[in-house]
C-alpha cells in the first residue's frame, strides 16, 4: 500500500513541478529553470540525506558507473518535460510521458535489464499499452473524430417532439 502512495505522490509532484518549471522558464529560460530547480533540489536532498541516512554520501564502490548517468537523465527529464508542457500543454505531455515510461519499464521488465528479474510480456500488457495510446489519441484528437461528438438537436426539434 505504501508503494501505491509513493507512486501517486510522485505523479502529483512530477505534474506540479513541471507546471511550475514551465512558468518559471518563461522568465529565466528553460536551462535557467532547470539549473535553479535541480540546484534547489540538490540543497533539499543534501539536508534530508544528512538527517535520514547513515551511509557516506560518496560510497560509490560496487556501483555500476553507468548508473551515475541518472543525474544526466534527471536534467534531461526536467528540461524535456518543461519544453513539452510549453508546446503541448500539461495533460497531453504527461499522457505521452506516462505511456513512454510504461513502454520502457515493460522493456526493462521483459528483458530483465539492469539486474531486474525478467517478467514475461503478455498480451494483456500489450493490450493495456495499446488502450493507453488510443486514449491519448482520443484525448488529443477527440474533437476531430465525428463519432465522438454528440449531435445536438435544434431547439425547434424539441418543441415539435413535445407536441
């Protein structure tokens, strides 16, 4: 249950943070916002680290050096989400991000990458991803799909039907 809570909180934080970042980037630019946001994040995480953790900060022996790229991923994530929201809007950007996250996570699960236990990719997972992608298309392009519009009857029709 706590995992679900953290996942929901992460979704709320990602969406809210990127809306704030996008608004800030209008004043100081995308890279300025990325720098400020991640700089403040560094300060906050150092404070929490010193209070909560009892391990040395740079005890990196035994860690695969490629995992250190996650900091670069973080910078890229903040920048790309900010730009995506500025161009596409929050809902569409988060929707596309969610599907790409799920697709990459499914690939990691399926092939057991990065020392995760392999989990078979089933037809239900493929169906779920397909439904999510279809949902995004409907969400974004629904106004262009005639079948999704309810046809409004003119007011005169209602008056004639009432007689």
